């Protein structure tokens, strides 16, 4: 066994009902005196509550999916205009992504307060969309200095959105099993993340306002992001970034739909990873376990339900080929990508 693994410097606070005190403590620890709060309009009330005890200079609510360049530039201008010294982002992946875009050019520290299971808060990966192209990168400046997890903030997240977001986290775990920089530590984190998410997802569906399932989901999402941040972006995420950046496909739902198709594509050529995933799902095979879980939680099934057209399938193939990792377990060909995307678009069984 031989590998190199980098552990990222980040503080994590986990406690139901403790977001407000946690945010205050982390802003104080950073010496923040001029806090810019970033939250979409839908999270504005929650954001004002959890930041009530910190010196806020402005609330920035101009948030958009996939972080368009113009949106990023407006947020950067707001940080400059208000002389912000700390960013507090409250919301899902789009909100965290916007805070990262600001930190990328300003170096401002971020305190992240997640309200979904996106996992972006635990990675140093950033993404910005310019036109029809989504560019991603890795930079330590965008890694939030602290995360404040509070399961009570996710209780109002609709069940359908929770399912899609949780399956997005599960996709981080699966991709981390064979991503370009994966190592045994990443795979161990990913396996535990799969177990937590596989327990949390049905619990949230069965009892949407119960805290136990929500806590399992946040825990699993955090583990999934740790694994993904180290292992890198595999074929699944490359495909989803193309679909999101090029066609505006919704982030979580796209990941939820594409996941079983990439798993079916790669699993035969990655038997050790397949066995780990199957064991984490307590199933005879990885695909059987994922299929059972998806049926239980009524997962999204077809890309055509989220705005993609049939013509987009062929159009996306060259972009996916350009983005695909060179060391994917199975060779990535135009025919293979086309079949995968068509099955995902139709909502057919994985091929």
C-alpha cells in the first residue's frame, strides 16, 4: 500500500439547533468585523436568524445555479463595496459556490452554513459558468474555514429536493471510489458516507420532520465531500458538469438521474470498488443496492423531465469526451457515452 493523502484544514461544528451560536463563534474566531451574508431569497429568513449575533454589513441575495460569471462578478463587487472581511453563506450548493467565487479572487474566509446535502462546503473545488461552458478548478482559497451543520435548518427542505440532494452526495461517494486521485482513505470515507446516506434517505422520506434522518444525511454528505475533494472528479461529475453548464440542467436532479448509469458503465471494470459499494449498500451488487434505494425513495429517473431535449444527447457527447478522465476504469468512447446519456434521458434501465 502506497499513497499520498492531504487532509484539508477546516473546522466543523455539528449540532442541531446550534447554528446561530456556531456562526457567532466562528466569525469571532476569524476576527470578523464586517460580514457579508450570501443567501438566496428563499433562505433569507434563515440567514438573518443565524447571523443575528454577528456584525453584518450587507445581505447579498443575487444567487444563481451553476454560478454564472456575471453573478460572481456582482458578488465580488458587493464584497468590495462593503469592505467585507468575512463571508457567511447560508444555503445549498449554488450559494456556497457563489461564496467560493468571491473567495477565489479576494481571499476572504468563508463560514458555510449548509441547508442541503450538496457537500460543496467541504471541498476546495470551485465552478463558474461562462456562456454554455462550466469551468471548475481546485484552490485552497475557496475552502470554507468553518462549516456549521445544523439539521434543523434542513427540516423544511422538501422531500423530493432532499432525495435529489442526498443522491448527489451519494454520487460523490461512488465517484470517489475510482476518481483520478483516489486512495484507501478516500474509499473508506466514501464507503461510510454511502452507509450513512443509505440509512438517512429512507428515514427522511418516512419522517420528513424527524431530525435523525436529516442528521444522518448531513453526516453522510460531509463524508462524501471529504472523499470527493481528495479523490477528484470522476466520469460521473464530468458528465453532470457538462449537462449543467451547457444546458442549465438542475444540479442535484441531474446527479440523481445519471448516477446509476455511470455506476453500471464503470462497475464491471472496477471490481474492488464495486464490492465496496455493494457492501456499503448491504446488497449482492452495487447496482442492485442502488436500484433498491432509488425505488425506496422515489428517485428522479429521466433527464428529459428536467429540460434536456433529445437533441442535447448527441450534442453533449463531444464535450463529455473532452472532459472525461483519461484513467476512467472503462475506456470512454463516443458510442458508450451516447448510449449512457440516451438511457439517462429516457429514464431507461442502465446499459
